[in-house]
C-alpha cells in the first residue's frame, strides 16, 4: 500500500543533499576554491544521499 522507495523520495534525497552541499561549497568558492572541485563535492554529496536513502540508512 505504501511504497517507501518511490522515485520521488530518491529525487528528494538527491536535491536535499545537493542543496545542502551546494550552500557550503558556494562559500568555499567565494574563499578561493576551484569551482569544479566544489561541483564534485556537491555531486558526491548528492550520490551519498541517494545511496543512504536507497538502503534505508537514514
């Protein structure tokens, strides 16, 4: 009846993790970090968020 692992939940997890990491890395770019490294950190955080949601680690 209730599907915990729906596609919307995975997208929400990716967006939440990406936005959270994006805020922090945008500050780091402002302090002089290379933008591609910041994008890599943001993408890595989004992937980790999806993996944690997929395996019910959160």
